[in-house]
C-alpha cells in the first residue's frame, strides 16, 4: 500500500530544473527517482511539462509538474494497494487522460513510476534490475558501454554536425574490462587532441568538443586514439554513431550547417553512410536519417540493414505504436530505449518486449540532460540489452551509471555475462 508521495524541483546536469519524486510504502519501504531531459528530442515524445514562466529558469521550471504529483497524483494513489508496476502505471496513464501525458506531464508521471519501482524492489528485497526483469530471461547480461567521446550537433558549441561519435569496447571479458578499455581510449584521445592543439573541453555528454576540419576528422582522431591506446579498431573497439539526423533536416534535405553548409538529399545521405560504414569499423548507426524521412529509412534499411545495426531514436520515441509501424515497414533493426520518451516504466518494458519479440535489438540510452539517477543501468541489465549509451569517460552523472554496472557485476560474481560483439548483430 502506498503511504505517501512527495516531489521536488531539483536540477539536471545542464543546470535546468527537473522532477524528483519519492514514494513511501506502508511497510516503510521507499523509493526516490529523478527524471532526465533531452535536447534533440523526437516530436512524438511524451510531453515534458515546463512552467514557461520567463521569470524562473528561463521558463524551464517544473513547479507545475511537481504540484501535479503532490496533489492529483498523490490523491489518486495514496492508501491504495497496487499489485504490480503495470497496475500503478495504468492508473497514472488513466489519471492523465491524454495520449502523450501532456496534462500531468511525463516528467511528473515517470518520476513517480520509477520511484514506485524502487520502493517495490525494496519491499520485495530485490535489486532493482531483478524487480524490473519480471518476465525476461534469467541470464544476467552486462551491456557494452558505448562511450560518446566526441560531441557535436546540439550537444556542443563546435563545428561538428553529427551529434555523437561513440567507441564500443566490445572485446572484453567483463563490463569492468570494457570500461577500462573505453577510459584508456578516452584519455588517449585527450592527449592526442592536446598534442594537435585542439580543445579538450567537453560537451553535454562528457565527450570532447573540438572544432575540426571536417566531420570525418572526428572518426580519424578516434581511430588513432584506439590504436595508440593499444587496441585494434574493429576487432577490440568499434564505433557507433548517432548523427541525430532529424536535427539536420530542413525543407526535405539534410543540411550540414555547422561545418560546410553542404545540403544533401536523402539518397546522398544514404551514400554517405554506405561510404562511412565501408571505410570505418562502424557497428551501429542511430538516426542516420530524420524522423520524418520514413521512405528514406526504408531505403537505408534495405541498403545497410544486413550489415550494420540501424537504431531508431527520434523515429520510434520508445513508443510501441511507432515501433510496430517500423517493424511492419522494415525500418531499422534496433530500437533506442529512453524511458522519458514514453513516460512510464511499464510502457518502456512493453516497447522492449515488442522489439525483442520481433528480432529488433534494443539499445538503452540516457538523455543529454541527466542526473546521478542510475535507473537505466538496472533497466539495461533487466532487459539483457546488448548495449547502452550513457556518456563518455567523464562527468559524474554519466560515470555513475558505469559505477552501477560495476556494482551489479561485482555482486553477481561468476553469474555475470558481458554482451560483447554480439550486441550489435551480424
Ligand atoms: P538528447 O540526445 O538526450 O538530447 O535527445 C540523445 C540522443 O539523440 O540520442
Ligand atoms: Zn539519438
């Protein structure tokens, strides 16, 4: 039985307000959670309720979302018994009454949903990932940490168009070994940038954000860092990209406005990804095309889907209805999972299940505005996600997720498995 629910306006890693909720059960178990916030958001994401009061935090305050938890949500949930996560989440969805959680705010709803999950896990004396695992397999897999070592696009004030250049240290015996490899590459890259007179300041997700001569230079620098760190590119450490192409989309074309200003058609973009994936050891490409370019996505999948993981972020928005459309139209072969795109724990797990039942891989993700909340680390283990992206080699709100994986792996001992190269298929 839920005894009490409270909420507070706190801060995310960009210094913008976000929602923290606390749920207390009758037996004294309790859970707390903070929701993250994106910058390059998909249009079909659940609505993050902001106050739009220009006098506070540039309009980004979340006092209304907090108030919704403390009044309407609290009133409808306290002193009630919920059998499981799904029952609680459906009550929240019903109370909101809109298809995209616009009335109460997905930030309010998800904070309560996650806090309830933690409280229930505590009541059942389970680690969070075990509680979330429910119908999933018994095996306990730790994901490949895909580390976003060069930031561009909307996450950095440099001249790089593509948003994320990630390293995937997949040839490792454990998560701990993989993260050590990733950090070694990260620190080697820092030294390399310094040596070349390039900036080592970092972007929103903790990757470096230098001005470069071309987008390709980001890849060249990373490959050199991998080699200098003593690893074989493609064999031990591969690359994953998220160009976040929806952000480049203008009037039916893709515009590389931060670098050359070049304007590319859908066909030209597909050719670019064909070239890049032949030339470089890229195992995963997320949002290679924009969320409105469904026809382009079909062509991209037909061209590259058999040899590269194609992850849908903006086009799917962790939404089961959109993922189903994607499956029907043969769009992509993997789904990016961000709980705050859909707004409850149950719907997040529904999307995971739908993807997995249709042989789509899942890729768990943080947001560019994060907090030290480590919920997604447990979510990745619970769902046997092969891969996670949760930042680069630094910034506490990112490394805290890595720390949570290290704790889980340590406690599991010999029962832990590391996903490795298979995480990306082919
Ligand atoms: P966002 O970026 O959190 O700013 O939306 C992450 C992504 O595009 O994957
Ligand atoms: Zn993305």
